[in-house]
């Protein structure tokens, strides 16, 4: 498995987890705000993984 495939798989898994988390989250929070936080967190995770893998 190459590093690119690993990062791609991690991204798909994280995106799926975020989507499921947003679908199951209580509705009292703003969806737009939650989406913004999720996107920001996803970006940080990808940066961290890329740094660890050495891409």
C-alpha cells in the first residue's frame, strides 16, 4: 500500500465518520457551524497524518 492510498483511505473514513456524526448529532446546534468546525478539524487531521507519513 502506498502512502497516497493510505491518506486517501483515511480521508474517506474520516469524511464518513463526520457525516455519520452530523446525522446523529442533536439538532439544537447550528448545522452550518458544525459543518465549519468539522471541515476545520478534518483539515487539521489530514495535515497531521501527512506530516507523520512524510508526504
